[in-house]
C-alpha cells in the first residue's frame, strides 16, 4: 500500500522572487524538471522547503502550487511541521483538504518531554487524519529528539506510521531500523534523507531516498535508485561519487552556516542552472552573494554541469 | 520608559477544562489572585503558558481572556513564540492588535543558522511592530541558541530590544550581561526566569523576575522583590529558601520529565490549592495522577500551605 | 608507505581473569584466531581495548603481550590515549620503545580548547616520535571534538599524520574526507571504525576498517574487505548484513549502557564462543550476568554461531 | 570533621618557566600570598591547576612543591583527575603518600557509562584510601556527566564522600543539593566553583568556594566569605561586584577559547601583578601575547589594581 512512496522523492525547494513572494514560474520549471527526470514522488514543506520560515498562509500557497503543478503525476508528501500536537494536526487537516498523498511530521519540539509524549503525539496525529499515510520525520538536528527504532516499528505495526524519513545522520541506527522493520513484516517505508551516503543506505535496504540535492540534479539520483534496484552496485557507487562531488556546493560558501549555506547553495545552483530566477532566501536568512556564488558556480563546472547564468547575474537577482 | 516592566512578572499558566478547553473561571481566579498578591506585570503565552502547544486560535483566545481579566491593572507581556521571523511577526501583529503592553520573542529555532540570522530576526520583528517594546527570550533549553550578551546590549542600544527574559540558567553570563547593560546606560530591562536562585539574580542586579512558581505562590516572590529593593538581603534569602522548598513540587513526580513534570506540577499544585479546577495538560502531555499528585500535595503541606482539595479529587479532575 | 595499514585492523579487546588481571592464555587464543582469520593488522589499546581503564603499568603489560604474541605477523597500532599532549607523548615514547608499528592519538580532552590547540597537539606528538606513523583517532563521543576534514588533510600533507581512524559516526564527513584526501594525493590512510555500515564506508573509498566486532568474528570482515577490493559489492552487502545481525549482541543487554553494554557484549560473546575464559570487565564496570548473557547467546545462535560454553558458565566466570 | 574544608579554598594555578618547567620561586610567591590573604585551604591539581596537561612526574613535582611551601599552614586538597577508577586510585595513593589533606575526583570520563558506574567509581576510590576525605568534583563541562544530587547525598551519608566541589554552573541543582544535604544532617561539605556568582551560592548555603580568580586576588574572596558568615550581605554583594568586574580578564582575550583564555588570563594577570615571572602555558596551549595581554592589563587597571610589569614585559616573558 505504501509502495508508491518508494524510490526517489526529493524534498522540494521553494523558489522566491526578489520580493520574497513564491515564484510560480520557477516553481513550475523546477517541479516539471524533477518529474521529467523520473522521480517517484515529491515532498513539499520539508526542512529544505522552508516550512519553518513560512506562515500558514504561505504554506497553503506552496501546497496549492505544488498540487496544481504536479497534477497527480507523482505522489506528493506534505510536511506538517510544528511545535506540538494540536498545531501539527491543524496542518495535517489542511494538507488532507488540499489533496496530500501523505503527511510528514516530526517529534514535538520546543517544549521538553519524553518518549511517552512522542508516542502519543504520533498516535493523536494519526487519529485526526486516519486515512492519510503518516511518515515520521526523524531529524534530531532540528528537533533535538532521536526517534528510537523500536518505537517506530511499534507504531508501524499498529498502523499509526506508514513510513519514516530518516534525516538523523545515524546510519548505524538506520541499518538496525531496516532490519527490525523487515523482521516485523515491513510495515514501514524507510526513506533516507542522506545525500552523499545514499549508496550505503541502499545497501542497508532503504526503500528510497529524499535528497535535497535532487532539486539541483535529479537524474543522478534516479539512475542510482534504478541501479540499486538492479543490484548494479558499481553504478550506484559511480553515481553517488559524482553526486557527492556536486554536493560540495554546500561546503564552499564561507561566512554562513546551516540553512543559509545548505539551501542557500541549492537555490544558488538552481539559479545558475537557469531553473530558478533568483536565489532569494526567506527572512531572516540572506541569499548567497559575490564570492559565495562564484564558489558554487565553480563546483557546478567542476562536475561538468553547464551554467545558464553567470555568477554576477545570480548575485544581482536579489537585493 | 521600560520601568513599568520591573519587578515580579509571572509567566501565566493556562488552566484547561478536562476537555482541553480554556477554563475561563479558573483563569479569572488565578490572574486576580496574582494581581491581588501585588505582581508588577504578567507574561502570557510563555513556555509555561503552553504557547508551543496552542494553535493560533487558542493563542488568540488566551490573550483575549488575559487582557479582559487583567483590564489594565498591570502590564501584560505576550509571548510571540514561533520558529522563524515571518511566523513571529504574525503573532506580534496580533498581540499588538489585542493590546499587549510588550512582546517577547526567542531566537529562531528548528532551522540551523548563525548569529547574523539571530540579529536580523530581532531587527525585522522590531521593524514590523516598532511601537511595541520587544523582549528577547533567552531560553537555550528550548531553542538551542544562547543569546550572547554583547549582541543583546547592542540591540538594546539600537532601540531594537527593550529587555531580556533570561531563562538560560547561566547565571555567570547573566551577571556579565547586567554589568554590560549598566555600562551602556541600562537600555535593557533584565528579568531573570529563575525560580530558586532569584536571590542571586537580584544581588547581581536583575530588574525583576519571571518565575513560573509565582502562579502557585506569588506573595513570596512579591515580598522577596520588595526586600531586595530595600536592600534587606536577609529577608530575600529567607523568602527564597521557602520558595525553593516549595519548588520541590517539580522534582517529586516520577516517570515524567520536562514540561509534564514542571508545568504539570504547577497545575497540580494550583488544583490542590483550589485555584484551578483541574490539572489538565495540553496534548500530547498527560496530567499528573495518583502518587504524583500525592507527592505534590506532600510538598505543599511541608511548606505550610493549606490544601483546598484532596489529591484524589485532583486525580479525578481529568480523564 | 602506509599501505601496510590497509584492510581489516581490529581494535583488540583485552581479556581479564576474574581477578581483573590480564588473561594471557585467552589473549593468545584471541589474537592468534584473528591473525589466522586473515586480518591485516591489530590495534591495541583503543577505546574498546580498555585503554581509559588501564593504568600505565597495565598498558605496558598489554602492549608487551600483544607484541610478543603477534611476533611481527601483522603490524600493530598502539593507542596513546590521554588527556593532553605531554601525557600522550609519554605513551608514544613507550609505544615506540615496545615496538609499535604506528600510534593512534585522539584530540586533547578534558580541558576546553579550540582547533589551534588540536593542530598543535598533533604536531608536537609527531615531533616527539617522528619516525612512528601517527594516526588521528576521530572519536567525538569520547573526546567531544570532531576533527575537521580540512585539518586532517593538511596534517597529512605536512607529514604529521599517516592516517585517520574515523569513529565519528558521521559518514557524510567521512565521504568528504575520502574525497579531499584523494584530491591531495592520498596522504592519509583512512580507516572506518564502523561495524554495521562498513559496506557504505568501502563504497565511499575507505582504505580499511577497525571493527570491534571482529574480535568476535573476524572472518566475515576479512571476506567483506576482499570482496570490496574485488568490486564484488553483492558479497560485501551479504557479509555486512550478517555482521549487522551479529552486532545485535550490543543492543540486547538491558539495564546497562555504553562501554558496559558494548565491550561487555563483545567479551561475553567471546566467552560463550570459548575464546575468552571470562567476560570480566575493568573497574568500575560490571560484567554482564544472567539474562543479559542469555540474550547475547541468543543472538549468537540466531546468526548460526556455535557456543562453546553455556550462558550459566559464562555468568559464573566472574564474581 | 570536614569543617576544616569550609571557607575560601582557591584552586592553585601552576606557574611555569618559559621552558615549561615548574617555576618554584613564583610558586612560593603565589601560595604565600594567598595564605597571607587568609584563605582557608588550597586545592592543587584542579582543572585550572593544569592537572590534565601534567604528566604523572609533573603532578608529583607540583604536589611536593605545594606541600613543602604550605607546610601545614592550611589544608591541601589534591586533585586526582584521570579517566577511570584504577588510574584515579593510583593518583589517590600517591596524594596520600605525599601528605594530602583530602583528595578530589571527578566522575569517570572518556568511556561511556551510566550512574551505576559513577557510584561504583567513587566507592572503589574511597575503599582504596579510606582515611582520606574524598571530594566529588562535579564538572560536566570537562567530563560530560552531571552528578545527581541524590547520589551525592547518598554517598555522603554512606561515608564515601566528604564533600563536593561544584563546578557545574547549575545553580538550581546546587541549591537543591544544599537543601538535601541539610535534610540529611549535612554529611557533605559543599563548595562552589563559581567565581562571579559566589554571593548567590553563599545565600543558597554553600560551605565555601573554590574560585580560580582568587589566585589573582584572594583578599576580596576572603572578605566576601567573612561577610557572608556575618550575614552582612551588602558587603558580600559589593565584594562580588568588584570581583566580577575583575573576572572580565577572561572575557577580553580574542582569538582564543577555553583553558587558553581562562587560565591564560589568570596567569597573565598574575604576571602583570608580579606574582608569576611568566604567563607560560602548558602544551599545546599558547600563552597570551600582545593585544590580549594589554586587554588583561586594562581590566586590572580598571578595577584599581597596580601593575608590577608592563604588558610588553609579560608578552616577552615567553617565547
């Protein structure tokens, strides 16, 4: 039933105009480009989709655009990211109303609690939207809670969770989770949020991946997934090596860290490649400028991609 | 100009019915009790005011109730707590519309960033509601960023921040902050969020305190503040010792941690004292029950408070 | 020059008698068993070799035993683990005197510092024993510092470091490190300290592995390495899956955490397999007993290994 | 019985020559100066006494010098800081042999474990040197374990611990510890390791303090302790405010963090005041130089202290 969520499901990066509005034209270009590349689904309003930066109105605008543009060609997972249960449930109901194929929620954050609260949180969300597949988003770097494998599998067996998007960067736990999930009859679809060690996750038995970098270059991830399905590990490794080289766009900017460097580099690369019109970032983050744009351009050229715009043009695309 | 925010300004705990609705009758009882005790202000929708658990509709409902009940008797600070700038600004505008005397905002959370984003975040909030005094809420245990003293003082001198609510539990940094603020001409009103070491904060030069425990017992905090103003440190110490003994209500519950133990104990104590009708907690947190309620009752009796309800009655007040 | 450190280099677990003395007979059995299985080297006095628990006299005793038993059949790396530079240098000089093939040192720990101190630390160690290859041991879970890839490669190019033992559980950084090292002409031998995601590390380009679990079962790791060298990734995956199932010995004990669960399970498994005479642990850690020994035995049987001793006998092997 | 450990007990900073040897002449000057100022004891080989940087031979040399110079005038506590139990016991036996009045040990560090190991660790140390009062050193910033109050009081009641040196910077826990200790009949002598919020610790009921800054200026801490004993809190506050201003020597250096900034500033101040001949630091830490020495000098002058040497002379005192 959740097999439709296997494969490459990029977390959708949201294009903005220089004024900070949703850039619908760039959005169409980007989503169509990923679908044409053969992705198996799309995940909107994930961490790299700037969900935390978007007002409720903006979130609705993003979902509506994605649903309209995708138009059923691939399943759409929608991030319902907020601090605690009742706020998440509001997003979940809206996502359902707008046609989401599945929703994705993290552990509660901001307030301190324990695993009893985490478990009850997911159960209450599921009760509120019982027909909608619910993915747990394991992202301790943002929510400061690591979801334990035994809890995830238990919630899978109980029909609460349909899957997990694992962005914990804990590949040891992920392998044990894959194993526990298999022993339990595979109730969970397990997706890795990794970008440069997806090959290892596939060897471990992941059902798919959610790589932010696929916004920049989806074809490599699609080829890697197909090769993994075919057991052609040499190709998997080759594709991963190339994508890891491309991922260096996020390590070359200087003087900026976190979201501004990571998603900032994705948007910059997409602007350089002509997919986005600007590399505008949501407040309070500033877009990459000057030498940082040049550094991203340098990586793109090094891995063999062709620029549609000059670094100067991209630097000038925002205020 | 911000002297009206000096003194004891409790973060308001929100009473719920057994069904999870705002309990207006208990709310009136509690707020009036604190005002009658002589508090200098109230801070609604802080962390212990369950801001993170409340939907936007619920937040509005809480603010409206507080403003109506307080009716100008003391200033009301309103917490505008959300992940990133634009979401916070929405809350800030609503708080302004509803009559807040000041607003309180944390550093951005969920997405990773650096100090450049933190600074720009506060500047953008201030630009959006320039007339409303803005307090920075330094609470690294929730937002995982410690606000540096030099940034706070700089934003104070620039007229961006009116004050700081320090819940960092870093008394060394707080003392240096007090000193730096004095050297800069005291642009910031500095409030400690401590409960059991408020005496030390007053010796360090705090302009007031924001103790959650004052929901249970405001009179002691009012006496302590007056004694500190008078330089009567022996009384300050005596009151703090008694309040520290009372604060043990948050350490006696077992099998529960974080918000469920802390605010859970506050609500339980207030129910035992007849201030709240129930000790109901917001989802996904469960209220204290059975032995944990008895343990809280034991602390109340030990420090000499008279129970209005039995532990059994309080246990039975929720489902 | 450092190619002799490629391949499978288990961190040697130290057998103790029930009285806490080094168990020389078990030590011979274990080391010979790993060498017969085809390991490419041995790393003594690593974290799982109980270096932190051993007095200087005990450390010397362990090194002497290892050197005597190994007798030049494979290279021996010696852990020189201590808080700060001068203490590490003492261990390094002793390791050299006792015939170590290479030494392994972590970043400084206990005192707080920055990257300038880390860099100078490694440079001073190298100056003290310039002829001995020096490996950096990246183990933030113990020393609370993550060694940055650019610093490691710089120290490699400068001839300070011969290699890295990566126990950071940060596979993303490791892949970038491999790439940076290759771009710099491969000055560093890069060994992963992983146990259940070694397949991914090999795909990323690791020069070898240092898996504690190889003390229990070296043959699987040797087969995995040979398959990786041959590009036979299907076999790599198969061996890793089996070893990951075996690694569950460290997750089944209850009521114990950290070293007591991890190395405690290794020693228990080795006792059950007849390699060690006891599963004695160094003070203040207690050996696994009763149901925890049975749980470890259950995992061994599940993956098809044959027990030489009953769980009861192993429980009785210590006081 | 442990009342002799009440009051001001500075952690002794160790003077080095420019060649990194123990500077005996400066050591005599500094220890005599503190004893003349009226301190109640001395604590050698604490964190700021560079215990982690000192080889075993160097540690012995430091203890011998301290014992000889102090010559029974005040009690001497000796830090026995090492990773795990057996290594600590070696130091403890040596400290006893050299005439220590008491020893001080942290929780185990480097290897991961739980509270069972922490408790057994302190019990085994006490068993090894049963006649020597044992202080627990609660310093999570270095050892990454916070000692729980209930464990400390339990070990106090069992006669294992004589006291606690609290460097946890968690004043809330400290106040609860004081209270629990009083309820248990005061088995533990409770010393705060704070420097700028000692006033608060005294109001909370601390039995004394262990301020590193007292190496620079002991007289203020002695006056503060006497005032606290007399209940003269206005004087306590006045002295603390002045000492907090002096403590700014550790925040003014730039480009250096942790031990190099903290103890680096202490040594620099002591050199400027003519107490130490150099501000030499132990490897791999570099001494403060140039503008950082000037910044420290500026603070000293600002609080009214007279320099015996120029910043240039102190900069030139090391290589």
